[in-house]
C-alpha cells in the first residue's frame, strides 16, 4: 500500500518533533491518525491520546488537506505530544486509504495502530493492544479489540451485534468467508503488522470497500486475532467517509473490489489449501456470500463467474458447485465448446448433473436475464473486418510478394491506415508525438 508519485510526496508539509526518533526506537508500534475537517473532534482526540496508560509511542498525524482549521489546531498541541509526533499535511484530499498509502513509507515500526478522529478511545486501548502485540504469533497479522457504540453527539447507545463476536476466524477459509459476508475485523480498534499490511496494493480512490478488500487479501497470509475487551466507542457518524456515499457507489465499489479479490493469487491460495471434501461447501458459501454483498444482480453474476473460475483453476475443475456456476453463466452466452467442455469434465469426474437440470430460458433468474440483456447490448466490435479496398490490397500483396517483403509492406500500409483512422484497432501507437 504505497503511493510512489514524487509530485505528491514532495508536495506534503512535514513537521517532525524532536523526540520522534527516540520514541520510534523504544516502541514496537506507531499510532497513525488520519484527520479531515476534524475541528469538532480534535479536543476529545487529544484528551484520549493523553489519557492512554502507556505513552512514549511515536505518533503520525496526517491532515488530508482539511478546509477547516484542523492543521493549525494539531500544530498547537502540547509539546509532550507534538514532540514525539510527525505532523503531515497532504497536498490534496486523498481519502482515508489514499492518505495512508501516501504516507506508508513514514511508518517504520513493526506494528501500526490506527486511531480514528471521531471515535472515543478508553485509557486502556493502547495497553490492551500492546500486550497482545508483544505475545502475538508470527501468523497474527491483525489484532483488534471490542468496541461499543455512541451516537453522533457522543452519547453511548446500545451496541449492535458485532460480527467479531460470532465469526469463525480459525482458518484462512473461515476468515475469508466471514469477512466476505460482513466485515469482521474492526479497523477503528485494530493494530496491523506492517509487513503484512503495507505491501498490499489496492485501488484507493473509493471509500466504499477498502477495509474489506484489504482483509480478504490478507486472509491467505495469516490470522486475525480478536481481543474480547472493550477499549473504544465507535461514533455513528452519517457524514463519515465510509457512510457518506452515493448509493450507486455502494454497489460499484464493492463490485470492483470483489472482482480484484476473486481473481487474486490470495484467493487462489485459499482455495488450493482446502481438502477435497470441504470444497463444495466452501464454494457454495463464497457464491452465496457474493449475493449477500452485492444482491442478486448482474454485478453478482459476474463476480460469481470470476470466483468460480479461480476455484476451478485451483481444483482442476473437479468440484461441482463452482463448475456448475460456470456452466450456468456461459450458457447465457452460448451453448458451444465452453459449456460442452465443462459438462465433459463433470462426466469425467463422475459428478455431472442429470439432463433434467439443463438450463432453460424460463429458468433464468432476473439477474441472469439482465446479464443476458447487457451482453446483447455490448457486443464487442470486430477488429478483423476491413473495407473492400483494404481487403483487395492485402490480397494483392499476399499473392505477389514473398513473406519477408510482405511483412514490411503490410506494416507500411497499416501505419498509413492508422493515421487516416486513428480510432482503428490497428492503430497500435500510444506514445505522444514529440
């Protein structure tokens, strides 16, 4: 998770306290606070930091180019806090994950603890996480405590059922499925092993799904550890970055993220690690989880196809649930070689479906009908068809010129054609002309 743009990096303002390096040398973790227009919360945030039962930790506070006086306020923090802090101001608002990505190279400790600007942290928060970090196994990638709830005004309210209370995260597959259905790892109360977090690259421009995408990609690399001790209160803030989203982006962001996750080496690794007897139930739970996240829609049908292809690759197409999902999807487009091959593989493995399960048009779900309509509307243009003059010229060249000369002649005419028709698929030039 790193932005390498020299222009963005060089445009930051950075103020480093005189005790920052010494704090870095004595602490196993760095506290990272990202803020944006946080003026109403900074006094309470400072109070929570000062009240922690352990101190002397390095602190990175990044202002995401606030339009209020947040930058000026954190510069006025007390010397004992500001002295071991690195204060950074981004050149533009990059969003929460983008801000972390731009400043990830500033994190030099083994662990990273994130504190959110509008949540409330009890004095035991860092102590609980620190104790867990010191006793963590090398497989523990994320450690997170329990959190209560408060309304926007800061009044404590009934905490809803947390996924972390019931989630089975004892294996890679269980962790993946739990976080696919509903984010189980609590980012506001978490500590992350930096060696497992920072190398993960995701698209950071949308705030609709980054926590879950990162968690799903981490699932193949280690374990998530829940500490059942309440150390913070989550503020239900309708104006926060993750909640103040257009409804369409709430679909588009998860769709794009899940496409990347299901096509990733991480998901392939998770699938490959499953014993054969557990594969059908895992495949069924993943496909069902996608429907829960995206709803039964054309978007979920596409993601389920990608997930099924990855599972099929991992299991050599021997597993029934993922293979049948592929058959159903490809039959929406054609009934030729692809679906016949998939059916033949089922027959070879001895677990093919009976003929009565043949997909009929009347059996299509609304999501599949919509997907068929989309496929019909976006048929790709052919890049092989040409005009009569072009075809005649190519035929003439092919008939009378030897191959070595023919290649050069065709290349010459194609370059001429590309200049006349720059939108042609034969225009392979992409660099700007000097």
